[in-house]
C-alpha cells in the first residue's frame, strides 16, 4: 500500500454541525500533516503529528481539533465552522529514512469541505 | 524563516515545446530539500521532482529536470516535450530535514496548448 487515503471526498456541513475528516496511510510513516488549501492558493499548514504526538499547531482556531489515535490514522474533528473555513483539506505523511534523511511528503487526494 | 518565491503566476506553452518555471528561495540552512509539486484540476498534489541541497548534480525525471543553483538560491523546473496532461498548477516547495512542514511558493499556473 503506497498511498494516503482521505475520507470523505466531499463534505457539506452547516455551521452547527460536528463532523470529522479521516486520513489513513499504511506506509509506516511516522509524521502526518494537515494542510488547508483555498482555491488558487498554496496549501497552508495546520498541524503536524510526529510519532502520534502533536508537534506543530499553526495557531489554528479551536473549532478544528486534530487527533492521531495510532501511527496509521489521523483525524480532524470539525465543530461550529464558519463559511470561510470552506476549502480543500489535504493530509500528508512523511517517511523517515535514517540513512538518507529523505523526507518527501506524500499527499492524499483531499476532502473538499463546504460550510453553509 | 524560509520563503519561496515563484514570480510567474501564469504561463502557457505549445504542445511538444519546452518551458521553464522559475523559483527562488531564501534560507540560512545549509542542508535542505527542494521539490516541485504538480496540482492538476483534480487537486491531487503530485510530486514531480526533488533535489537534495548537498547534491551538486541536477535532478532529472524523464521530461522534467531542474536547474539548481545553490549559491543563487534558485531552483527552476524545465519541462521538455510538453504534453496536454502537464496542464496544472506547479508549486515549488522547500523543506528542512526531519519531520518539518513544506514551505510553498504561491504557484505557477501552466497551460499547455494544443
């Protein structure tokens, strides 16, 4: 298995809903990332998990709550979102090669979120 | 902090021709990685090519090659024999070693014209 999967592909939610995004990889990668991408813009980092621990939080509002229950799974829990939170949410993971320090990021296909 | 600059918001090229996308970056690090990612209309981020800063040899991947000038902090992407499927947004990105996030440029939208 050489890919990062994300579910759902599309999500429409109201401002009072609670929903979750899921990201999964079975490549043994120990770092996982959430990015937010608005149309025609580069991805913006939200969170980094390293060995299942949150290592970077880029001052993301608390209505976004990440979770890393195990080394293969990364969730993003959403609550009380605003219409401006509508975007593509990308998950990525990074392998660790002790010999080469080779750290390419592999991206999932993303979840297109629309907040009404 | 690192910054990545892509000075060409949009470019176009005729099918089968060659095009070069520019990227410059700023860092005080000596060891780092540089990447070009492609994002077609499907919005899947696809790695095109990567370069380790400690390697002097320019990376190549089939029709894609880079011109890496470390002293000038320049990392351009050359696409040879352009194909319609190359139409996409191209992002230049920088990363320090370790589990650190990518720093992206603003992107260059490339259109390949038949």
